[in-house]
C-alpha cells in the first residue's frame, strides 16, 4: 500500500517507474546491501559504508539557485547567495532528472524535519543511489511506525540524481551540477553531484524559509546540548569547520543535535535533524571519542581512505580535506534522542579566526551579540566548499548565510527578541589560530576550547577578571583554569605586539567595512558595539 501511494506521488512529479524499481523506506541494512550490490561503495572494517563522491567533494554554492516565481519573488533576499533561475530553466532540469529516475529506478525516503512535531515538515527524498538514501535516512528525523502509516502527502519533495548531468547551456546554469529550490512547487531538484551534503543543506534551506514565515520559529545553524542534571540548554552557532559538531559532542552533556535547530518562543529549541554530519579530517578516538565511535554500521563515510585492512585512515586527505561521516544521533551514547530542550541559557558564536587576533573566548553584550550575529565572521576552512584550499576570511550573516532565503534581519530580529526575553549569556569563541596568523601561528588546541566553553556553560567563567579590548570592543577573561594566561589574551602570545596591533586593526577594519556595506541601517547602539579600527 505504501509503495502504491508513493508511486502516485512520484507520477505527479513525472517519475514513472515499475513497482520493483521503486524502493520505499528501506531499513539501513537493506540500503547498505543495495549500495554494495551496485558497487556504490565499500564496507569498512568498522562497519561503515564508505563512498567516493567524485568531482564534487563539497557543496557547490555557484550551482545553487532559487526558482523565481511570482508567489515568492518579493520574499526572497536575492543576491549572491539566493540566485534566481527561471521556471523554464528549472523545468528543463527537473524533466531531465525525472526521466533519468524513471529509467534507473529510485530509493524513496519519507522522513521528518523537526523533532518538535508541532513545527515539523514531511520531506520525501527520492534518490538515485542507495548510499544517498542511507545518508538521508539517518540525517532526517525518523517517523514512528504510526507516523509513517499516516504519512500521506509530503510537505516538500527532493529529487536527487547525481548520475544526471545538466546541459550547462540551459539559461542560468554554470555547470553539469545544479541544486534548484522551488518554493512554489515545494520541490528541490539536485543533479550532477554525489555529495550528500547538498541534500542535507537543501532541507535546511527550505526549513529556513518555512519556519519563520509560517510558524514564527527561528531556524538556527547551530549545535545544541543540555546539562544532564539541570537540563539547561546551550546553542553553538558556526559555519562548517568552526567546531559545532566537535564541541557539542561532549560526554559530560546531552547532545540535542549538531547542526540545525529551531527556537520557538516560550517552547524552547528542537533539532531539525535526526542525525549528525561530522568532519573526519584527523579524527582520533582520543580527541573526539564520541564521533570516532559513531563511525560504525549504519554510518556513511564520504571520501575517507581505507588502508589495506579496510580501516579508515582519517589522516589521508588525498581525495579532499572535507572527508565526512553521516550517522544517526543514536550513535552518540549521550544523545538526547527526543531532540527538544528548553530556552537556551547560553548562546555561543563560534568563529575560526585565521588572523589569530580574536581571543579564545569573550563575553558579548546584547548589542554586541546582535552585531556579531549579523556579521558572522569566520574563515572558511579547506574542503568545505569546492575550491577552498586554505582558510579564507569571510563574513556570513547569521553564521549560516548560504542557507538563509530571507533577509538576514528577519532572523536577527528573532534572535534579539529571544535573547531579550530570557536571561541568556552570549559569548564569542575563537576556534581558529593563536600565536600568530595562519602560516605563522597554529590552531588553538581543542582541549583549550573545551575548557573555555565548559566554563562559560557552568558560569564559572564569570568569576574571572575581565579586561576590555578597545579594538574589538570585547570583554576578555584573563584567566580560565587549565588554559595558559597568555593564550587567553591574544596579544600576549604573539612574538611582536606591533605585528599583532597591525593585524588586529586590519581585521577590525574588515568588520567595519562589512557592517557599513550590509547593515548601516541598524541602530547606533548595535553599530557601536562592534570593533573600532
């Protein structure tokens, strides 16, 4: 019965395949078997399925488009992130993808986005590859048997066909790959790329439109964790490579989720996903035991090299720096599997500063929190996007601009509203370089980040003496037990104070230029809370 109803939905999308070629809601073990049978990947010694994603080993932002229709034209924040494409061009790609899937057959996954069922959406993801179906099965919230039996019509449909290469001469396209989001048809078409992160982030992009517009819920590019005794929650904002997954996977806390959450006023936060998508570069059991042990049967590794014993060699990044693993959140022993928590008591903005001048941790006022949220400074690290080979300083509004369809101020105002309503402490944490800029200094040890973050979470950091950094306009704690004092205050660990000052002023000027360009209309109190070159 499920196959029949799904087949009818597929037919409405143009996919006409024989019943035995449409595989609906297969169990992870079945998907692993299918992937191995079709030579999509290899079974590693730890039980994980390992695949190579070919040409695309990261997201391809230049190939992502939003279909410009009258219904949403005045709502989308058009620009370099949300690039419009015509309905006609979309239909050309869509029809090619549906014909391709009709011929090849497909794997259908019916999942949910949103652990809080009052704000959840049903996503039906149709994949050409069993391995990608395994990935999204583990990354979405998995419906209960009762929810699957009454699933019905999905709220959004995703069609993923990596084997279909687009005709790059189609107006608006840039290559053989395309990610096309159509809010009017409530469909996403993904063609020409095997990188599963495109599916995951398409779900997030859609939710970043639906939740604010329809539910007045703030969607956040953040991880979240909970104190096991008090159930106080904390959220960690940050782009890929800043440590969201790593710092939230703390054995002393309950993991709510590692990347995408919603914050409903007077209800609290909830995980949009049902799994995690962690970087594998340099992964060790000693440094990240929870993530290391999560790589087992049911997990999907992308572009991880296996040795002759089929053991993952996480130090081998010959295919890409952006080696990845997707797994269900249940693979983390201390996961809070219901995916919901109360109003956050602590908000942490994670930044990877390649200049090496921001402090490891600093306290932010409410105005400074708004400033840094809309600024979203970090450095894109190698591999997270096509073409990134070394850290690239960037400003990404909301620490997630690539996935936000609406004007950034929609999200910023919602965060400000929530911080003002509670007693939330806000901190800026640098997981980037210390003792010098990239090429001279080194990335701050993870253990120091963990110590500082834990002190912020339990409130003990507030007992330290704070000094004010006049350039970055930040309050910096001078001590935190377990972290060298000279590391806590960045200019103390540079060989040359003059070099530090010059680099700090350079970065502060970049902050100011970005703010004036994008947010000159914001109130003076917010502007004045930022850096002063």
